[in-house]
C-alpha cells in the first residue's frame, strides 16, 4: 500500500544568535529597521513537510511516495533519499529555480526570525495525482497554492481517500476554498491555532466541520490531541518526551503516524497514540529527520507507554 504525500521539500538553514533580539531592536526606530546579527552557530537540515512525513512513514515500514517540485540545487537531498530508499519517482525538477528554503534565526529566548523562499514549490501544479495510480491513500500538505487546490480535487475525483493538512499554508486560502478542501477530504488535521483560524475563516465550528469528514484531528502539543469522529471526541495522550530539544517537524511526524494507522485499518485510539509517540520521539532530536529508530524500537516504546502491543508491518 502506497501513500502519496503531496507537499514541500526544502532545506532549513538554522542559525543561533547567542543573545536576545530585544536588546538590538529599538522599538521607536522600527520604521527604519536595519540590524544584523552575528550567528556563530549554523546548521543545514533536510526538511519540508513532504520530506519529513515521508521520512517518518518510512521509519514505520510504510511506502511513501513524495510528490513535490524541486530546484536545480536538489542533488544533496536526492542523494539522501537514495540512501534511505525513498522513491523519487514523483519529484519533479523545475529548472532555473531553487528548492524551497527556510532561513531561521533563533535567539536565546527561542524567538525566531524566519525568511522562506518557496522556489520550485510555486510550480507544484506541474505534478498530478493521476501520475501515481498505485497510491491508496494521500495527503495534501503545505505546498504551492495552485498545486494544493489541484491535488485535493484530483484525489477526490479519483476516489483516493486523503488527509487535508493546511498547516502554515492556510492563510493562502479563502474561507470558501477551505470549506471546499474539508468537503473533498476524508480526514483533516490541524494544530490548535490552525483549528481556531479555520473556524474564523469558514464561520464553522469544529463539530460542524468534523461532520463532513471521517475524522477531524486537532493536535495540542504536549497535551496530546483530540480526534473528532462519528460524533465522538477521542482524547489521545502524548507520552512524555525524553527531552524537549527541537519542535521542528513534530507535526509532520504526527501525521506520518496517522497515515500509517489509516493504511493499517487501526482504530483512532491506536492511530492517534502512534502519531503522538512519533511526535515525542522527534522533539528529542534536532531537525525534522535526524531521529533514527527501528520499527521494533518504536513498537517497544509504544507498549511501554500505552500498555499494549502493535505490529509495524511492511
């Protein structure tokens, strides 16, 4: 069973400013802002929602298919995917463009200044869901605006169940467009802030939106998540992480757990718990794709935290 993951592939350049931004930004001079921060610590990570989701799904033994558009600078990422054994069949290179790139500067108070260049993401509509007939499940995660609209329509028309994961892309869409996504999707997943924004933009309550889906999932960080399905609210706990090191990619890890549970036909209690466990595993390492566990190790942690066993089959 193959899961088609429509979304972004990106490089994350993360820099640490060993001080506080507030000491160097004068509020009364904000209209002529011109500051520079010396950042002696810098690292580059492989990221993007599609890349992070695929990485975690691969850890679980799933078969992710990434559908994304990338630039001429993609070769280091391509080499990584080759080493991992993740298919690149539906990754399209857009010549004379960059792969999506985020430049993130963090200070000692964990405040962040981020610049994001979408690059080839802006051409995501060049890919079509119809090019992946082997897909039995899909997800539309943050990507180019036109591509997200197109891919949701294509999943719906093909009768392939899919998850709508608007994430940071939600501001790109009107309330009417977001309602259309919800009506087309089988599942919707958002964090608590995105849930509030979705309600504001559509004028619908979570309960009303959930009635149009098989399941509507709201993640709450360390407080777990809530899955609205069949008129019920299923409370999902999140196990305590070994350490809180870096939240980058935790939501993507959660979504990979959900996708795996859906593919396996598990109930929501089990799917949600696996999703929460993956988020807790991820937050204990830096970057979106640097946690390395075997399926047996993940299954052992699941039984330790939740008291019953699961089998992570390929």
